[in-house]
């Protein structure tokens, strides 16, 4: 099976904040030019080479159903050992088949941030087929599930996160209800092919691992891998489009900071975006064609820009979790930008 290549960056994961949108900042220089910014060693920091693993019996990872939940698309979940890692290190995954076979060639990989927060946040609170909606008391089918747009793979990473295991195990932080309560149930873990601990009790699930967060954000290991060197390599060397989306009301990673990062990054011969993001986008249903699409003529959901293989979409009235705050608009964004044909503008 052949999958299309798209690289999407989300700088919004959990927090949802609503309010009146504000204009884009005037302090960002949208037309700067500068010499290319080299990497620390002058080379691409992307990984190379291949890892060979043994064939896998997919049947033992099949998810037949979930307790107290409606039917879901065919899926597989469980823990898999990590090639090259010490014995006992395993990563938890959950892979869904597409609900619409027209999108069978697409593979969407969702990794929650933190760093050190579980991708089950995304699966149950942002874009999966089942979500805690309305009064948050029970799981309901998500009408804007990304499983309608392709295979969706959720991975808990790094090791020590959620049902991914590291040796020694990581310390866990405060829980989130009701997601935490549901995933701490023995019958739910069994349905997801997670075996009980050696003591026979269910594994403890928490949304985020504070030990990982503290370790990876510690000043002692700064700087973190430089985005301004990795992303240009993806664009120039591998010719893979990059799509960045951001919530305008994000109080965790504000959009002004994200835009300043872009303006200080050099890719494909120029520094930053040469024009301020100002093109409106929104959702629109074409009754004649019987399909929904993102269009420049629809109701405005935000503004966007595209230059030299990179697009930036700023969603209005969305905080740190854009799929949660603006699920319909985000679904159309994924449909038309991420898995759709991309040539610098939306295509049907």
C-alpha cells in the first residue's frame, strides 16, 4: 500500500480557550531576507537508514470492541517492542482503518506533545472516532473523526508515556477525568490488548508524564533539536510539504511566538514568509456536488498563507486544542490541505 507524504505540525494539544479574536501582530517582519541558516554541523539532522523487524501477527492486536462504547472502525492496538532498545521497552499504538475506502491511501500519524503526554488525548478528546462529548459522561461517535479521511495511527511516545513502558518507569502527574478513569479500567485495557502488570492489576494511566516533561525541558539538556534546521531539510531535501496550524487563542504556545519562529527560519532561499497571513478560509458545503470543502469564499474560520512549500493556518476562536475547539473546520483542513492535493492553494 502506498501512502502520500505530508508533514503537519500542531502546536496545540490540550488547552481550550475561547474569546474574541484579535488581529495578527504588527511586530512580525513579514518580508525579511537573509542568508540561509546552517545547521550546527552543516548537515541534515533527519534520520537515515532502515530498521528491519520480524513479521508481526496482526490478529493478536485486533480490537474487537470497547466497553460501554458504540462500534468503532476496525482497529489494532497494543504494545510493540522498540527495535534497538533494551528488552522491556515497548510503545503503545492504536491503528484505525479508514471509514471511507476512498481515503485508503492516506495514513495520518498523531503524536501528542507535552512533551510526554499521551496520544490517547488526541484519540478520545480531539479527533478519534469516539469522544467524551456534551456532558462528558459517556463516549459518543465523533462526527468529525479523522478516521473518515484515512488510516489514523496514534502512538504513545516517548517511552514511559501512558501504556508505553520504559525501564525504569516514569513518574506520573495529575489525572484528567473522565478519560483517565475510562483508560484505567481493566476491561478497557484488555480490549486494547494491554496485559495486566506482573501483580495482576491494571496499569496506571495518566494523561501526561511529569518526569518526561521535566527532563526534556530541563535547562541542563538545552537546546532542544532546532526546528529551523529540521524543517528546511524536509522542504528542500525531501520535497515534502509542511503544514503548520495554530489556535489564535492558545495560551500555552501563543501564535505570535510561532509566527516569530517562522520569520526567523530560512527555507528554499528566503527567510520567513514574505507576506503576512491574510487569506481567509472556512467551511462550505457545495450542494451541487454534494461535498464539503474548505474554500476562500466560505465562512471565515481563520487566515492562512503559503510560500515555498510551507503553509501556515491560524484558526480563530481556537485555543491549544484546535480539533477540540473547532472540530468541523479542522476536519475540512485535514481533508483539503493535509490529505488533499496541494499546490499552494486548495483544490477539490
